[in-house]
C-alpha cells in the first residue's frame, strides 16, 4: 500500500469523525512524512490502517466503507421513495379535488354550458299541473322567461303525464316564471337565481342555493335537517318561519326532512 | 488462576474438568492460554497508556513545546518504546482531554507546517498529581516486595 493509499484508507476509516478533526489528523501525518522522508512506508511506521483509526476514534465506531455505501444508498433510496410518495399523494389530492368539483360553475348563468341548442336540450310547454320530481339525481334548476320547461340531462330523460321525473340522472333544468312544485328524494338540488315562487319538498337531500342578486323570502320547515344562514335571512333556523324583507317578491317554501340546505359554492 | 480466567468470561469450570488428558481438556487449556495472553496484553496496554501519557506530559513540561516527530525521537532516546501509531493518537486524545493545546506553525524561511503541542493549564495542574501517584504506586510495590 502506497503512502497516498494509506492516507486515503485512513481518511475513509475516520469517516465518523468531524471533518475538521479528520483533516487535522491527515495533515499531521503528512507533516510527519515530510520529517521522516517520502520513501518511508506509513504502513510500517503507523501500523494497520484500521488499528490506527480505532486508536484515534476511541469510542466512536469505525466507519466501514460498505456500511457507509449501504447507508448512503438507503438514505438516497428512502429520499427518492419519500419524494415519489409525496408526488403521488399530491397528484391524488389534486385529482380528488378536480373530480369533486362541479362540471362548471352552476351559479354562472351566462355559462356556455347553458346556451340553448335544440339538439341537446328537450322542451315542453308548461301547465299549472306540471311538477318536477327528482330521485337519486343531481339537478340544477334555472328560471327563464319562456312558458316552457326545458331540460338537458346526461342520459335520456322523458316527460310523461305532466311530470318531469328525473331518476338517477344529472340534469340542467329551466323552469318558467310560474309557481313550481319540486320534490326531491336522495338528491342534490341546486337552485340558481329563482325568478318565481317555488314549493320544494326534499327528503334526505342536499339543497344548495345560488341566490345571485335575487332577494328571496324563505319559508323553511325543516325537520332533522341542517339549515345554513342565508344572506336574505334575518332569523334563519330550523323550523322557523322567515320573512327576510318586504321587498322580496319571490317566495321559496321549503319542507325538509333529514336534509341540508346551504349556499352553493363552486 | 485458570478457573478465575474462565470465570471472567462468565464460564465456571471445576479444576477436575481440566486435570485429565482428554481432548476437550486440551482444548480448554489452549483457550485459557490465549485468554491469559490477551488479558496480559490488555493489562500491559492499560498500564502503558497511563505511563506514556505521563511521559509526554513530563517531556512537554521540560521542553515547553514540541511536535510529533521531535517528541518521538526524544522519547525513544530516553528509552521509552513508542512508535508513530501510538504517539499521534495519544497526542490527539490528550488534546481532547484538554491537557494539551496545539498550534500549526510553518517555519518562516523554509520547511513544512508542523503541529506544535504544549501543556495547557489543566495539563500543568495535572502533571504533579500524576507524577506523585506514579511514584507512590512504585513505592508501594517496592514495599510489598520487601
């Protein structure tokens, strides 16, 4: 073993010491070489590298090159796995957030998804007896100035015997400016800017209100339900009869059972 | 003695077990001989450790300051058997113990940097105590022998 190899091996073996201490030891031995002459063998003078290192280290364990390699490999691998897991979790969270979002902001009445197109929307004339029944579906209700009932659903949806019965479907529905009778069971219902009175009966459902600029008068009869505080409400509460203001000319009467009534948020 | 040595290793053997000439008793005797040698080496190394430390302190006290190679020569000239592999780690440990302090110096005209050691206050305080303890131990041993 040459003197350079000896010093390298010693430096490696002293790997568990602080860098400053290690460098001082090597520097001192290099100084000793210059005193005794380059031709002298360090191995002969100082003995076995590991034995010498152990003397310097005392209670500090000897740095084993293989252990250090394994340690470095393990820490690198763990770091890579950690970063990978973090990226995957972030991606999953982003996907979950993306999938949990609504297809578009339902409260935006000028959204291009609401543009009328004969091919994608169905329409029927309105009569006083017309009702909307919603079962296990997600329905967004808008109001328009036509005397028609218009709807667009993810799957084919028929109108039968004066009743629009939406079952296990996702629909956008336009109601005329007449009193509407709506019943929902295990459904998610979003009302956007109501322009006419509505009587809504919900069971085990979620009703969300996007009032936009409308000033509404709520009459809520809720049983075992959660009712949020509405901007137009003064004394919102469960089983309360609320008149939010004299200027409100649209009345929303809600009968709720085991449901939640809240604001719509995109 | 043999039983004692084995006892140190947590093994208890009766003398009669090793007083016959069977193969296992020969093996036991061989192990004990190695252990005796090892324990002697251990004892010697412990004795030398303290003794060498004292030698270095005495020498530095006399010389005020010195570097590794010079100390090695002085110690060897004084008849103290010590090599590089023992001296340098010893100096390192003594500095850690705060008995010595060191400083790197390069001669102004020519030469290479050298690490000069000197006794610091703790080392200076310790030296007379260590010398007296060593001399006392030597006296006790002489008294015991007489």
